[in-house]
C-alpha cells in the first residue's frame, strides 16, 4: 500500500488496521459439507448445461424430477429417467461433468424403472 509522505502517521496506521477488519455483525460463512458442496457444484453444472444446450426436447416430467433432486439437496434416492435421445445426451453431459468435479457416479440421479 502506497502512503504519501505528507499523510499523517496516525491516519496511516488507522487505515492499515481497518483493512483486515470485518464489518460489525458479519459472520464468517461456515464451510459446506462435502454433500452440500457436491450439490452446489452439480447445480451450477446443470444451470450451465441448460444455458449452453437449452431445454428443447426435454420433457417437463424430466425437468421436474431433476428439479426435485436439486431442491432436495441432491439427496437420493432420486430416479430421473432420461427417455429421449436429448435427455440421454444431457444425462451423459452431466455424468461427465460430475465425475470431472470429483463426484462418484453413485451421486447422480439417473435411473429408470
């Protein structure tokens, strides 16, 4: 930090001390559990995949079932069944994204009766 030589020393010390001080009442955020982190990563990946590939060709039931999976904290057992080629492609994209993000395949909601 550059402090001009004509700057009063007392103000310079006060400014340096305030740099690392948190706002009153601010609480540090607690770290996410691994389960929460996986769901966060997966949810972000889902949003990015939908932005990139769109929802054309995805059945409302498929989107709703997947939405319930995420809304429930990505806790199973969720059975989101990709039925069309487009849904299968998106499920494959999400599977690769999840594995690349360090999640096991057992995390994923895909399953058909």
